C-alpha cells in the first residue's frame, strides 16, 4: 500500500484595498523611495483600514476565496489552523472565530505563532494531521495585520511590513505528491533582535509600556538580516542536498518575503535562475505569516502537477527552516 502524503489541493488569498506606497511613507518618516527600493525591493504594501477589523477579517476573506474557487462546503473542513503573529485578541483563538464565520461548523480550530515562520511550521502541522490518517481536510491560513503593531514614526520597521492573508487546503494524496521533507529549526538567542516587548506575560500592558511605545514591533535589522541570509540559504541547501535535488530539479523557490536581498542570497546559494523564484515583495512588503500562501495564490496558474517546490522562511524567535513539497494539481 502506498504511503499517504499530505498535498495542497487549493489556495486562496486576500489583501486589503488601501495601497501604502513608498511615496506615502516619505510623508510620514525620513525615508525615500530609492532607499526602500534598493535596500528591500519593496515599492508598496497593503494596509487594512476601518474600525473593528482585525486579522480575522483578512483570514476570513482568504478562506472564502478558497472555498468559492474549490466549490467546497465549509462543513467538510475538520480543522482550521490560523498561523499569525497578530491574533485578534491575546486569548480567544482567532481561528475559532474564523471557523464559525465561514461556516466550518464541524471543524476545531486554533492559532499557531512562530513569527515569520508561522505558515512554514503550520505546513508541517497540517501535513502531520493528514499523514496520521485522522483528518482528511485541514485548512491552514496565514494572516497578519502587521499595521496593528507597527510604529509609523519608526523608519526602520514601518517601511517593511504590510497586511494580508493566504489559505491552503491540505488533503491526503496517494500519488506521492505533497509534502516530502522538512528541516525546521529555532534558536531563542534571537528573541531580543526581533520582538514586541509589551502586552505579553513578561511585560503586561501599562501606562508606562504605552508611553514607551513598547506595543510596537522592534527589530535590530542588521543582525536579523545576517541570521536570515545564512539560515534561509543553509536550510534550503540542506533540503536540496538530502533529497538529491539539483538546481535543475527545483521548479520553484517559495521564499519568505522579508527583503529582496535575502531572497536573492537564498536563490544564488541554490543555483536558481530568477525565473524560478516566486516574488511579490514589491507589491505587498513583508506580510509575516501570509507571505508564503500569498505567493502560492499569485503563482497558482503557473504551477504544474509534479512541480518541485522548496519553501524557505526565517523569523522572530529566531525560527526558520525549509520544506520540500511536490505540487499536486494543474489549475
Ligand atoms: O521577516 C522577519 C525577518 N526580518 C528580516 O529578515 C529583516 C532583515 N533586515 C533587513 O531587511 C534590513 O536590515 C533592513 C531593511 C531592515 C535595513 O537595511 P540595512 O541595509 O540593514 O540598513 P541599516 O539598518 O544598516 O541602515 C543603513 C543606514 C543607516 O544610516 P547610517 O547609520 O548609515 O547613517 C540607517 O539609519 O540607513 C539608514 N536607514 C534608513 N534610511 C532611509 C534605516 N532605515 C532607513 C529608511 N530610510 N527607512
């Protein structure tokens, strides 16, 4: 009997309408389009405007697009995982609300948080549930409203991040397609380089933390950059090596969209031509948990059954890794 693997069988995505261009950022902080473009590759990002709209709004829209495209009855979904660093609330799981709102009344649902590696780790989690044979339809959503934790007076972070969401459905496959291998790592030494200080159990919210702007994301960009370049490239190279994949065998690199220079370093290390590298950082910036599924959604029409995809991500914590997946359908 052939082994059951976990394949992605549908994708969906959503980005909000409001486009925050580099020109707009020039009016908020001391920066310019030329610096942002050459140092990061970003031209614009999407921002969710409107009272009372949190990450769940983005996640619901992405899930609804997937359901509509696949003509899938939400009642068939058994589990929903929302990968996010910006849940609607600290305690009530955003995923539970998303499940109810999309009509997935037979599903259980929870959130998964590993900063920019949330979706990558979520792929491992979703695939494991399928491979175990216990569940047949797992919906993994990567969604972040990064604008809710960005200080728009801090030019070192506000130029990078944007809002968005993407969703992927995992189902069993008996043709050997889907997730093939994973190399996932973390190292707590990174916790002080990329973080949001307050609002957690270590430093609960207070007048002081608000005054000190500690509810916004902080990053030591230069240090994070160095760790990201090395580790994203190393893990992608490792996945290729232990699966005997040459650059000719890799159809696509699906890299976390944090900085074009980090993506270029990873693809160079893999010996890949630019035409095999998925990239949309110029339009969305870094959407944290949403970068990987947003890429899948944008490139879906170019993907062919059997294509070898190598995913790579790096994020706060530090967390990072790489996943090798065979694409399972032609759209
Ligand atoms: O997704 C999670 C993981 N996150 C990442 O992977 C992000 C990794 N880091 C980065 O992408 C880059 O470090 C940044 C894009 C954040 C910064 O780029 P950089 O090339 O590392 O710049 P830097 O921090 O070394 O700063 C270079 C100069 C500094 O000026 P001086 O000291 O040389 O005079 C900064 O003050 O650029 C200045 N600078 C800016 N100038 C214009 C910093 N931010 C800006 C800005 N506009 N927005």
